[in-house]
C-alpha cells in the first residue's frame, strides 16, 4: 500500500487496469473479430467457414442492388428519426430549462426518463397494437393510418429514442445564461430571431450529442423493424437473417461493418463541434 501512496500514477494505473482490460477484451476484441471475419467466406457445399482473406462479401454488398437499397434505406430511417427527435425535443427541452419553474423542472425530467425504465419490447408491442388495422391510430385517421411498414418503423423509433435527444439539449439549455435571452429581447429581437441567432448556435453541440444516440441506435436496430416494419428490411434485419437461417457469419459481419463505418465517419465529423464533450 505504501508503494501506491508514493506513486500516484501507479495507483491510477492499478485502478484503471481492470476496466481497461474489460474494454480491450470484451469490446475492442469483439470488434476486431467482427472485422476480421468479414473478410472470410462460407463454403457453399459444406457450410464451413473458409478462413481465407477475400473481398467477396464487400463486393457482393456493393454490386448487389438489394443490399445497396437496404443500406440507403437504413441511413434514411436513421436520419429521419434524428430529425424528428430534434424537432420534437427542442421545444420540450426549452420549456423544461427556461420556462418551467425549478420545482416542476425536476418532475419533467423524471417524466422524460420514465419511459426508459419500461421494457423495450413492451413499448414496441404496445405500438404494434396502436398501429394495427382497426386499431386506435387507424380509427383516429378514419381508416387511413400508417399500418405496419417503413412509416411505422420511423414513428416507433422516434418515440423510443426521443429521451436521448431531449436530455442533452436540456442540459445545454440549462447551462445557457438566461441573461442572453433577456439581452436579445431588450435589443428588440423577436422570439424567433432570438432562437435562431442566440439559442440555436449555442446548443449545436448538444444537438449533435443527441443525434449520436438517435442516429446510431436507429441505424443498428432490428427488433422494432421486425415488430412493426412489415416487409421492411434494414441492415439489422440482414445481419440477423444471415446469422440465423442463412448461417453465413462472415457475410453478416460484413454487413455489420457498414453501421460501424458510418458511425466512425459521423463521430469524426461532429468531433469539432464539441458534441463529444456533451455526452
């Protein structure tokens, strides 16, 4: 114990060794295996994995139109969910941070967090009931509800990930001095201009921080698509199908590298905005 007391860096290294080892083995190790196996193939006759380096899986993904369409559809769904969550989260977070009283503010935060305590499957199947033919939403729209499909998938994913967008924006707005809003009003700016020129530039990092959650979670999701997506296919469904029925683990790994690569590019792009510091 005396050695650790005399050498703070050694003490810090000892404290961090266990979590760092877990990170390297469980996360980075699994990711490395995923990337390596993406360059393998499966013997079409025996079904055995052929551990020889090849670009055949990626060539198939690039050349086959069906896989390109699924990848683009997945990106479109993730982007749509992110935009919808941002549009809904901004006024809610602003009301919580700048309009609501300090006492009610805590209750509003609890109300935002409460859906996260419920089971993912329970919420997804509840939306399946709501979106069913002759269900409540179909009745509300006089028989013209969205039903199951791509639109239903976007609606449910937006509901599921909305709290992950509200909380970073709320945190960013709460740190913003109220005096800036008062000064803008004193100078004659209308509320819309104050929002565009004062509020929005200051919470861009918070918006990007929330988008990291909503975009990545939507990009890799497959359970919601299976429950309310109908015949819709996204990247997560292709990965699941190739792991299960097709028993083609290398091709599933190759498909799984697409969202990983997209998120790496996205994180690098938003890093300069300060979004990572908001997480």
